[in-house]
C-alpha cells in the first residue's frame, strides 16, 4: 500500500508548520541570545 | 517583594524552555492527540488544530508567561496583586493540578510496573485480561472499591518520592532534571517511530491517521475538539506556566518562548501519531482486523493495544517494550512535578514555610489522595475525576483567567509588559483574542460539556457516583480556595 497523496500533503503541511515553525523560533532565540 | 523574586531563578533560558516543554508534553500527547486526530477527520483535523493553536493556545501561554513574569510570584499572589478579593482564583488554579497529579502519578505507577513487566513480556497473549484482571484487579463497578493493589502502591510510592526529590531543592534542580527528561523520551519516541514505520502494515496505520476527510471541517464538534486538545495539551489554566514564568529573570523573553514551547508540544503530539499508528497498523495487519476494531485511545492504547503489538514484534520485543514505558515515564515525570510545583510555591510563598517542608506536606497529601486510584475500583474513579476536571475544571479556570486578566486587570498593561522584553512584539489582536475570542470558545465548550453530561450521564453511572466523583471534588476545591485565601499568611504585602 502507498500513502495516499492527500495524506502526504497533510504530512508536509503539518511538518512545515510545526517543525519549520519550531526551527524558526529557536533560530530567533539563538540570534537574540548571541546579541 | 517576595521569596521567589529574591531567591529563585532558572539557571538559563534553556532550562526554562525545557521545563515548560517538559510540563506541556506528557502522557496526553502520546495517547490523546493521535486518537482525537483520527476521530475528527484524520489529516483534516490539523487545520482546526493549527487554528486553535494560534488563536487560543499560543495567546493563552503568552498570557500566563506575561502575568507570571510581571507578578514574579505563585498564582495566589498573582491574583492577590490584581485585587485582594481575587486571591481565591489563584488557589483554585493550583488545587486543580494537584488533583490531576493525584491520578496522573497512578498512571505513571502503571507505566513503572509495565516497564518491569516488559522484561519477560508478562502480559502474554492476552494483554487485556492481564491489565484489567491480573494487574488492576478491576472490580465490577465504581461502587465496589476493592483492595489496594501492591504493585501499583509500590510504583506510586516510587513516583511520589521522585517528585519530592526533584522539587524540594527548588527550580535550579528542576532545570537540571529537565535537561535529561525532555530530550531522552523524545529520542526514544523517534527510535520507536523508526521501528514502527519499518513494520509491515505501518503505512495502513499512517494512512488512517493522516488521510484527510475535509467534510468533517463543517462539523462544529471537530473545531471544539481542536480547541479542547490544544487547551489541555499545553497545560493551560493549571497555574504551571504562571509559576514557571515567575522564576524567569527580569529581562527574559516572553513571546518567543511561548511560541517555542507551544510548537514543541504540538510537534511531539504530531510525532507520537506516527509512533502509535504505525504500530496499530502493524497489529491490525498481524491480527487480520480493521484498525477501528483496536482500542487506540487512553489506557487501552498504552496498556492493551501497544503491549499486544510489542508481543508480536519479530525481534527485541522486550527492548522496545521497555523503551516505550521509559519514554512514557520520563515524559510523565516533568508533567507530574510541574503540577505539584504551583501549590508548593503557593504555600511556600504565603506562609513562608521552607521549600522542603512545603514540598513534603504536598507530596504526603498527594500520596494519600492517590490511594483511591490504586484500588480495584481505581480505574473507574480515575476516569470519572479526569472526565469532570478536564471538561469543567480547567475550562472554567481558563475562562475566569481570561475574564479577570483581560477585563479587570486590563490586558493592554500585560501586552506592554510582554513587549518590553520580547523579541517578537504582539499587537492589539492579542487583546481581542484574550478578551473575546477565547472566552467565547471556552463558554461554548463548557455549555456543550454541560448539556452532554446532563443528557447522557457519564458512562451511564448513577447520579450519586457522578456527584461523588465530579461534583463533590469540584465543590471541595472551590471552597478550599476561599479557606486558603482567608487563612492569614506571613507574606509581606506586595
């Protein structure tokens, strides 16, 4: 069985918002700490 | 000036973030989110979930961080600073997580026993029979309490002693503990996910989890479920985030920390979905049944479905069983001590009792309060109290918190306070969310829960049991809040 396209789309969407968002805010926190 | 402001601070920003993430991420992320997601449209649920996260979860966590950082004190003192007559709300806020902790540690005690049972896969081929009959010794109804279960009692003692040892030295020790107890279970969860995804049938499970059913987005209950999930998962309205933020340094960031904590919590839930559904898919394929026929929510998942799947693993079953329960224990311990810390800080702050003594008193009371859940009828009472606290207690406190801080204290002042030290500035949109949107959603959640409970009494139990498990604890906590407010403290007036 292959994962349906719609499930893959939700996987990408969830990953970008959650993990992408987390990486972005951690990056801002590190940048702020280095100042 | 108060004791906290003078003596206690997080060792670093990292320690604070880790502690707040550890508190938010708990057993609920592993057993609740995947199930709620699956029940409410699969992948499509992510849309209302993210809307709820950004319109309620993150704004509320910013609110709790801001007020804790502004008052630099425990919740009772925070509300006293807003107005002397509101101190009881602070006590109400810290007593609810204390009750939550009383049964939460029992679930951890189960995990502790199961971690040991994993060595020889003691549940055998019938995990359900083992869990309910041999392990819990479950009685016929909540009215039959039965005796104390010795393995649970020992686990319970071990968990309460751990909580005491972690808390009595103050936040510096919490900072050191969470540096281990947050990354370790996350790494274990990743290992379990990789193992799960390599099993036959895993794709079927993931497909169930993620395939979106967009028609469900028109159902108001799906949106309510999303708001409820975000609210409970982040540990809001329990005084935890207020207490933790009170230990922050004066110039610490608030808004960015709130985003990091919220996204880390939601990210862990999302990951747990893969861990759970890959294994559930494997179990369904192995047994030749549909995924819907397997229990995938609450204790069923953790103590029946998952052990069954572990027994069927082709190799290293004991190893993967152990790391699953070690992950749950380490996820749970941060949440458990964070539920105890607000009430300990409240007592320590008001009566100037040493932290060690305050922690000792609270943990001893907690241990005795937990005993009812360690009996043969304990599972019934655990589910009953959990149902009422989650549906009414936390939502009611969240609502009161928004109303008092949004309308009486003036939310603008808190926004200005948060913006003073934060990297990301928040605008007037935040005021609108705290004053209007979140109270509106919480009112609907309360109303729906109330109507549902009146039409369909929980599990069809007789009214006297519902009163004993739901109404009596709620009224007792409410009255105790006033009693604790009235008892004269030794604190210096703010």
